[in-house]
C-alpha cells in the first residue's frame, strides 16, 4: 500500500510541476509559485476545518512548518529555473538532489535498512530519473536554481515524515502556510508581481492544491514504507510530464528517455517486490 501511495504522490507532483512549469514561461516563476502555494493553503485549510480526527502537538506543527519552508524554497527556485532553463535539465537536477539527500539520511542517520532488492531499485531509480527527463542535453541555464530547489524538496520530504498520522490535518495546513511565508518575501525582493491575470493565477492555484494532495499522499506513504523508499517512488514524478507529452502533445521519446522509462519501471518492480 505504501508503494501505491508514493506512486500516486508522484503522479500528482508530476502534473503540478508540468502545469506550473508551463505557466512559468508566461509569468514570473516566483509569482506562479506564490499562487500555487496559496491554492494549496486554501485547499488544506478547507479540509482541516472539516476534519475532526487527531490532535497536533507543537512538535508536529514544527515539522510541518519546516517541511513547508522546504516546499517554498523548492517550488520558488524550481519554477524560476524552469522560466530560464531547459526543463529536461533543471527538473532532473532538482529531483536527484531531492532524492539523494533523504535516502542518504535515511540510511545513515535514521537506521533504515532496505532489503537488497529495494536497494537495487533505489540505485536504479536515480539514473532513471535523469534519463527520463532527457539526460544531460539542453541548456545549462537555471542549474544553480535547480540545485537550491533540490535542497528545498529534500527538506520537504524529510520534515514531513516525522509527523504522526494521528496529528490530524493541521500540520499540513501549517506546512502550506509556511511555504507562502517563504515565497512572499522572495517575490517582493525580486520585484515579482503579486497580481497576475486569472488565466494564470487560477490554474496555478489549482495545480498547487493538487501539489498538496501529493504531499499528503507522500506523508501517508512514509508511515507504511521506509522514508528512503517512499521518497524514491514519489520522486519519479519527472516521468509524468514526459508521458503526458507523449500522449497528448504527440511528442516522441528519445532513446535516453525510453531507457529511463524502462529503468523506472524496473526500479518500481524491484521496490514493490521487496
């Protein structure tokens, strides 16, 4: 069950970043990320107000705030990177960083011990993430922002895992609100417009709400699976924009992307078997 939740999280992350990546070509990335997180905050607040299960203590709320800070940094720098660099470069750069750090911490500090088969799947997933996004081809613009985004997403993943399921939904609300609190001063400092036309702001907000669904699915997955495994599966999201482009935009897979999709499928199979 944990594997399915993590893969569903990857699907939601993939759609979210595809939509907002496209919007970031039409509006400043910081503006898009701000609207996305506002949408996520409103959506989670609505759920929390009607969710009477669980009680969050200060620790759970603190982990939620830290996760949200990571989200804010991640999306702000990723969407800014997408606005200037090739998606086939910046997405895998940010994603590999988001995977490598939690996996390393899970193994070294959290005492996680995946099976040999699961480790093989994790090892195979890392190049799969890179290849499915197009490999190293494309302009290197935005790589620095993508590296910062990777650190932000790693923080998001790691800080979400310690929140107990019985803490209820308020830590998720705090997480979304914290991401807004991080992005807003960045947007003001860079002079990014706080108001964009509804044709851009509304889809960004809807995509942000879907991103919050991805966070919740990942959070639930970490309580049914090792953090290292859940993170790797959730971070397979770059395959989603590639497959959607293949289905709806009639794009063709390159040889590298075909190899990456096959490797991703093999990695998922190995982790599921474990």
